């Protein structure tokens, strides 16, 4: 492992300086009613890079009232018009890919090459849903006795509350905003306070693409409940779409129940990564690096528990450690960086606590296991072998570059261990036995399975989990359905 020093470049400072940092309500940028602002910090340097308007209840109320007032007019726009707004926004994002990636890297740390990948991934949601906007359909049929015609139509669900996390600051926004625009819904949107700049840059792109005033209203805040709670209790919002922790998702579901709001929840994960002895080990290691190290492990889809059949567990751990140990740790904006910083000091402390607990319970550090001696919220890529099932990291999202390897003996054993968690977002499975692949894919209690691959996220696929990992799906052909209501008209035959 190598490390690099961090300095915020002039190009990064210039890109950040071009981002509007106010509230965006009814098509206008403004200060918060209180005049308050909060700081945004570069996690690689621990330096403040921007201050952003800090919204509160008064701002939240103005935003949701705007969304409610504009909803009827926006819903009446032609599907083609909504489609073309999204397609223009896609083109603008791709034209500004380098600048958007630099903003993202500066505010949340991921390596620049990975940030560029996220920008392209984020843009693809707009292109995908631009195509779905003109394909919203319905149905026509007759009752069984032939006496009544049944006409089924789809309508926008209404004003939506959108809340996104800090770890994929552009893609999580487009994954929600895209289908809402396509379906004809207005929105109030709260980006994460740790990484608001990518979302705020997106607002100006949507305005340039022709999105009418009041359709998207954005309120950043340092205290989420002061903004989101007024939206949830307003009686105006008809849907909430949230990506974040299970604990917060549960509270939002409780609030949504008071007004019987449609809810989409993409919550926590505890992904099993299973390697059988017949797997192609090189391919499995490649998959583990992809599933573990994307976004420095700060992803709900990250491989959290690496179960490896005992006969190949030591060899797998050795190969994985060789790969992770060779990665370059540094400022994501610097050339050659493979692993950027974690997002904040609190995240760093949690990762170290989980590693220390695993070691105290018998795990061996094969590589890493500590933070480098340097400024910034960095943690060395780490492989742990011989991890006890009693370790805390077996039951908590690690959200860092730590790969715990747990040996297993039988298919039945690993199925039990993999499913022994409240979460069920994604599972990964490596085997060359086709029957076993299907059998295990069906047995895993998750919403998504990667079979001989460490990547499952794609705008064309329905993303989401089961159990405590959430409700609903984002992306794919079903993604727009989350923003539509079904209405049926009965007409007697005369």
C-alpha cells in the first residue's frame, strides 16, 4: 500500500465555486429564512470547501406548498415534453462529466476515475426514464360477464419527498428525480448535508434543460428532521422515497402512515459474498475487490461478510490481501489514487472499532488494520481472516475498506449464515456449478443476487431489497411504477 499527500487543486476550488449554494424553491435560489449556513468539508484535507444555506421548517413549508401548487399543471404536461427535459439533462451531465466528477471527489473523497463512473451512471437514470416517460400505459378489458368495460389508467402519485444519502451524491438523486419527472410528479428534495454540492450542481443542469419552476424544490439542511418532518406531516406530499439507514427509514414509515403515503425505502445492507471451492478464484477475487472497494466500501451493496469454503479460504484471503495491499491510498483528485478517504471522522472511528473487536475475538489481520499517519479520514484497505461469527462486523454495516473472511464447510451452513441477518439487499455468489448457482440464488433472502459478478447496480435493473433493507424498487421497468397511481373506470355496456 502507498499513500499520497492531499492538496485541494485550483481546478477543484474553481469547480466548487461555480456551484449555487442556496435553497432552490419555486425556480429561485435564496438564502435560508434564518440566514444560517453550514460547512462542507473535503475529507481528504479536512478543510472547509464551501458553505451551504441551512434550511429549516419555514423553508420546508414554502417548498412543499410550492410543490403542491404546481402539481396539477406539471401532471398535465405532455409525456414527450417530460421525456425531452430528461434527455437534455442527460446530455448536459455527460458534457460536464469531468467538472461534476471533480466536485464529487472534492466533497466526498472517492477517486476521480470512480467519480466519473458515477456521473455516467447517474446520467443514465435520466436517459432511461426519458424513454419510460412516453411508455406509461394502461389497460382495457371487459368483466367476465361481458357487461362492463374496464379502462385502467396511470396517474402521477403527486408531490414527492425525496431524501438521498451522502455516498453516491449524484446517482441517488437522479435515481429518484428521473422517474418523478417522467411520471409527472413535483418534488421536494433534501440532499445529504455531508455532500450537497453534487446535488446542487444538478439543479442548475435541470433548469438549463427546461424543467419548469416549482417542479423540483431543494432544501439542504444540517438538521434533517427540521425539514423532512414538516414535509411528512404537511398533508400535501403523497409519496416519500428515502435511501439511508434502516433506523431512519422506520421513522419515516411511521410518519408516512399518518397520511397513508406511498413509500419507497432503500435501506441498510449486510451483503454476503459467498465463494465455493469450485469457483474460479481469480474471478472471485476480482469480484470481491469490486463488491468491497467500490466507494471505499461505503455502499449499502458492499460485500460485508465474505464466506469462503474452508478448503480455499486461506488462499482466497492471501490473494485478496495481495490485491488490496497494493492499492494506492490518497486524495481522490490525485492521479494514481485507488482508495480515497472515508467521509468523516465518525465513520473512521466506527471502522476501527469493528476491526479491533474482530481481532479481539480471534481474527488475524492479513493486511491493513489501521489508519495511515496522515491528515484526512483515511483507512488502509484491510483483510481479516478467521473471523468469528460473534464479531460485531457480522451484524453491522462496516461501510469501510475492510474485508472479513469467514470460513464455512457446507452449502447448508453458509445459507444459514448468509440469511442470519435482519437485512436482505444483495448477495454475491461464486461457483462454476450451474445447479448450485440457481439453488443458492433462490435460497438467499435478498432482493438482488450477483452470480459470479461483484456488480449488480444498473439503471435498467430493479434495485432494492427485502426484510429490513427496504420496500419498493428503483430503476428498471418497474421504477416508474413507484411514482404512479392506478385508476380504473367502469363503464357498463348499453
